[in-house]
């Protein structure tokens, strides 16, 4: 893992959503200078703060650190995080909707 992976990942998540350090800090109860220090690699957040950041972006801690999924959009990550909460019937409906979009296999 890169030395400043956490800061770079948070910056990437912010940029995808067009959210400033100020807005992120305000929404998780921290000041923008705190977010700036994390983003620049000066410090790392506590687990509680990182968890709050993940909650804010609608992703799990494992998704935050998963090297296979950082390229997915935040919307896709949010959908993935909600899947375990769906009933089998809801999952079948979702599958039908996705299948109806005629997504081509790679």
C-alpha cells in the first residue's frame, strides 16, 4: 500500500463527488484543516474518523481499502454496499432490471 494511500483515497472520493475538504470535515464533525492534513499525508485519521468518512461516502471500510474496486464509481460502490440489505425477492427484481438493460459481456 502506498505511503499516503488513505489521504489519496479520501481526496479521490471527494473529487468524484465534487466535495470540498470543508464540506467533508463539516459533515463528519472535523475542521477542513484536519481533512487537509490527512489528504496531504501529514497525519492519518483514527478508525472512528475513517469509519465516519466511509459512512459519509456510503462505502464500507473494506471497500475503502479494496484494491480491486477503487475504479468503481461511488454509485456502484453504494449499490454494492446495499445489496446485503435486500431480500431475495428484491435481488431478483434488481437482477431483472439490470438484465433488461442488455449489458454486453466482456
